C-alpha cells in the first residue's frame, strides 16, 4: 500500500513514504453472515459476532507465546528452491497428522515490506489450526531468503516466489496436490491472485486487504495521481538507475513512515505502528526499506492482468469497509468473471486485517477454502 503519489511524490523528495503491503468443510465452524443489503449476493458483510472465538493477537511477542503454547499445531523452519535461490519459509501444520493421509495446503504471501514472521505467519497458524498445511515464506531478495540485490521489490520475482512455493508443497507426501490454495495479504494478495491467474495448480485464491502494487504506485494510496506526477516518478527512477550505473550508492526508500509525527493518513498511522513499534510486529528482518530502483518494475506491473479471461479458479476478496485500499478489492471483484465473492468487514481498516480483525476474516476463509478444497470423491 502506498501514499506515495498523493503526498510525498509531489515533492519528488528522497523522503517519499510508502506503505505496501499485503479448512475442510467438515471441520469448519458454522458462522452466520449478515448480507450487506446489496443486490449482488456475492458481496457480503460480516456479522460483528462472526469470529473464530480465538484470542486476538496484536504483537509478535504474543504470537510467539501463543504458538509455543499450542500443542495442536506444529511449526518448523523450511527451505525450498526458487531457481538457484534458497527460499526461507515457516511451515505450520496440525501437530497430529494421520499416517498416509493427504492434507489441503495453503501458500501464504506476505505484504510488501513484511516478512514471514508477521501477518503471514498469523494467517498460516490460524489455517493450520483448521487442518491445513500452511506455508509462509520470505520473498526473494528479502528477509532470510536469498537474492541479490537485497531489498528489491520486483513483482515478477514475487509472483515466481508463489509458484516456487507451490512447487515445494507438491513435493510433500502429506500434501494433496489437487487441494493447494493461495492466500495473500496486502501486496501479497495481489501477487497471490496474479500467480493464480497463470498457475492452475492453485485451486482457489483469497486476498485479504488486497493491494495491486502497480495500480497503487501509479494511482496513489487513495487514487488521484495525475499523469504528470506519474511521469515525474518514472523520471526520478530513471535518474536513480543512471546514478547507480555510474557508481552511486543505491538509494533506499521507506515503505511506511518511520514515525507517525505529522502523518495524517489513518492507514499510514496504523501501518507505522504495526511495523515500527516494538510492542507490535517490529522485526529486525523487516527494516522498512526497499530499493528505489524497484520503481520502474512496479510501475510496469498489474496484478489483475488477465483476471477476466484466465482466472478460472474461485476468488475470495476480504477488505475492511474503512480501508483506503478497498478500491483494489473492488476492481478485482468487478473484473473477475468466474466464481467470486467480496467480503467486507464493517469498520475494518487496511491494517486491522493484519492482526486485529484476523478473527473476523477467518470464518470466511474457513468457509471458502473448505468449500473449494473438498476431498475428491475417489
């Protein structure tokens, strides 16, 4: 997510600020959902009481304490290949899996600027509690995964990461290859959807607080960036490439404000608190920086390209009603032509879907994946 084009890029300052991001039916808990009143029955709103009845986890410390004390879920560090790169992942699964049984699996894709230990692991953990094998991982060039240069945000690489994670899951004897899904948060939602468009091994995809990196950079956090402003950003990026080619040190830019002082965009305030406060989800492997030279790659990307013609798998979009990023979910829902649903959390913001409102998203995810990843009749 980003307010780049609505605030900082108007000055073309080096201080530009971005916020990027992003069950088996038999074990799903029945949940009543209230309809939004829309004439389209595939657009729904949660009932305020529709939660998983799980404790809300709002910090990395609380998450670690919860997972360590949970004897129903097993967590382990894994590595897998993405071409020549070693990818670092964390795999969650039911602690007591039946010998010989194959389980449904979910690839969980973290937001831009995030890492596997944050919201991606929280969703992966909750999915494992519901009987899934869930894999969260660090994007290539980021976190503990390999890739040079470091802190590159390259959408093409990020989408290939998703495919490589699916590759890995197909090698596990405990995974049912016909029941693999993808789940992404923020930019991870856009990357998960884009990967699913062309990788039909993924049987269903869900985006939570989905953010289309290309659209977000081009149009700004709440849209409205002019063509002139967009061209100015590209000119600035071109000058950065020339400078680096001639020996200058690569410039890094922040994803989110390092502090909330002077920040007026509510989503940016919450993002800064989530990523930069020690009592929330701050982590040493999430330094809040990306290479400025990523810009042209992001501008050339559209997460929803082909969504109307090539996405045949079911799509679930979950967004907070008050999120400045909701227009991304609205666009994906409008352009997708297959089975789809837009699920709106009243009062939810972009960042609340990272932790505070996870328990409102989970019943719908359980329902969706439980329906789409049913065991075969064989």
